[in-house]
C-alpha cells in the first residue's frame, strides 16, 4: 500500500490535509554532502563522528489520546511505539547511537514545531527527532516527523504521512529514513521488505516455506504452506510479486506469486534441475539456470512467459545471475575454469569474462543497486561474505564466521543481508552487515531462515 507523502520535499497536499500536518514549510535543506574526512556517500570511512552524534527521540505527541485500530493501541501508545521503531532503526544500522523514548521527557503537542531546545541541550542531544500521531475522522492516522539541530536551533527536515492504523510502522520507518538520509547523505532503506525461506523440522526432513517481513523483522507472514519446498525468492521491482523456485515431488517450477491477490502463476516448468530465478531491473525478464545432460547454463525468459533464450554454452556449471542496475550486464558464477568463480557478461550473453582471482572459490554474486560493488560468497575453508568492484578489484571481507552465504543488498547499496549456518546443528539464520564490516546483527525470525532477498524501497 502506498503512503501519501505530504511533506518530505514540500507540502503539496490539499488545504484540508495540509492543516492536519501543520503550516507549510520550505523544502528541507539538501542532505549533508560527503566531505574529504567523512566520505559517507559511497566510500567506506571512519564513522565514529556519526556514531557519537547524540540523537534524542522522545515519544511522539498527540493532540488527543483516543483509541485506534493500530496494533500499538491508542494515539498516545502509538506515539511511543513510533519513537521506539525509529530509535531501533537508527541504532541497528550501526551509524548512530540514538536515545529514546523511554528515558526521555515526552514533548507536548504544541512543542512539536517549537522545541524546548534548553531541555535537549541539557541532555547533551545534538539532534532531536520528534513528531505526533493524530487520529483522523476517517479512521486513518496522520504521523508527523520533524528533525531539529539542537545547537543551531534549526529545523532540518519535516515529513508527514496519512496511513491506515495497520501501517503505523511504515510511517515510523519513513521517519527514520528521513533522518538517516538527512544526516548521512545516503539513500534511505528502512521502509523496505525482505523475502526469505523459513525453515522448520529436523535436518533430514526440512520444511522450507516462502515468507516475507519488514526490514526489521516485523509484520512477518508465511506465503506458502510447506507442501512443496520453496527456494531463492526475489521481490519484483514494483513489489507486486515474488519470484521463487518450488520443488514438488522432485520437479522444479518457477512461480510468480502476486502479493496483493494471493495467487501465483507458473512461469517455468521442467523435469531438469532448475536454479536461481532472478528479475531484471525493469521486471521484464527473468534469469534462471537449468541443467541438461550434465551441463548447466543460464537462460532468460520474458516475465510474462514464452520461449527462453540460452545465454551461456560452456562446459560445466553456469549459475546466476544478477543484473547490473542499468540492466546492461549480468554477473554469474561458473566452474568452467575448474572451480566456482565469478564472471560477468553482457545482457545478451556476449563478452563473458572471469573477474574473481582471489584463490579459493567464489559464488552467489549479487550486483549492488548502486552498480559500484558486487557482493559474493568467498569459499576458502570458511564461507565468508565479501565485496569487490565490477572489474574484480578491491576485494574485501565483510564477515568472518564459519558459513555465511547468499548476500542480498539493501536498496541503498550500503547494507547486506545473508544467511549464516551454525556449525554442528546446521540451523540457519538471517544476518546483516554494513560495508564497514563492523556493524553486524541477527534479524529476528520466528523460525530458522535462509536465502534472504531484500526488496527495493517501498513506494
């Protein structure tokens, strides 16, 4: 569901809606640009200055505490919950160290646009995030979000959203995105979703179901029942569908699941082993791999169906791939050199070139949404998540555990999710790490999880 954006760049709403959010304000100042010292807009750098930035996030105010249909409860309770989600978003990404809302005083509704700067400077806050939750006559909620520089006594950004009560968490993620983008100069990513494979059962009788959740693990939903094994999901670029591989009685099928209608259509069916379906950036094509006569090659098919085109024809196993953001190239893995390695080719299959020369094996490559990096699994004893340039240069490890694999990028190309298999038990779990490799955390899932797929920022 789309959230009406009513004040992120400028207030363009109707007069009645604008009155709900407050008086119009100029567009926020441009996001902070990278400096030679900081380099936050793409270069990995020392982020200690940002981690020390004191951000206070008190409970959001309300003009009238009334019951709502939101899972958090009344408008006052929802205001606390919104601030908690924003705090968790900013804290968990590792860039900031926010405080709130429990130990902080709750501003009155009138203070949302006129902060008591003395209160916050006395608490050593450099930045202040506050806002409000208001119940509308139609049952929806209006959530306002404001970012202030305490020392300068200046408003840095303002946004607001009208949402159904069930979507209050989306408004919180959108607010965190506004703060993150304004202070870091990076593109937002909190209001996004993750598809993954939920795993239950014993090691030799594993049930694998398709599931989706918000980027922080909330709003979890199982999509398939587990009667057929589900593997390697991917969100469509418009978030309307999920592409995934299904095995029933040993027969592989590629399905496109419609998330709004809760229906699915068959795209590819074969008696041959089939692997790793992937969307093109425009959603018009699907890549997949299929083994015929002991040789595995990469195919491309229209997302509406039809006859597949064969893109590779080398002896051995070619699996992949992942399109570059502009759709002109594909990164994939192949063992044509004698071991798993990463290759790139044009979208029509021409100009195939190996780019990984690091020793060991390299697999599961995924092109960054920015186009400047490729994440992959490097296998040299342990399985580790690594990144390199599209030319195969500047390889760097991001993790150092026993078995980390299958990286997937956040929509802003700055954070990577992957799954980690525990030694001994074989249990899998979803983790994420940023490009510094220092900020690593496990995502909460109700059951074991593998094969994460991070979708784009939500509309």
